[in-house]
């Protein structure tokens, strides 16, 4: 992976591979999904 100079990477963005060219804003957003009862499955009392 190469990230050139003068690049901004948005909060929460993952850059998995490749080249991010100079002067760009890199951002990736995925559709939000929810997992029903996740909290209760992993944090039972």
C-alpha cells in the first residue's frame, strides 16, 4: 500500500490496498447494519 503526500483519509475509513494519490480525500462508507441482540449475547449478567 502506498499513501502519497498531501492526502486526507476520512475518519472510519479503511484503505485496504493500492495507491492513494496526492491531493485526494479518501473515504469509504458502508451501509449501516444492525445485529439483533448482539449486546445481550456477549454481555450477559
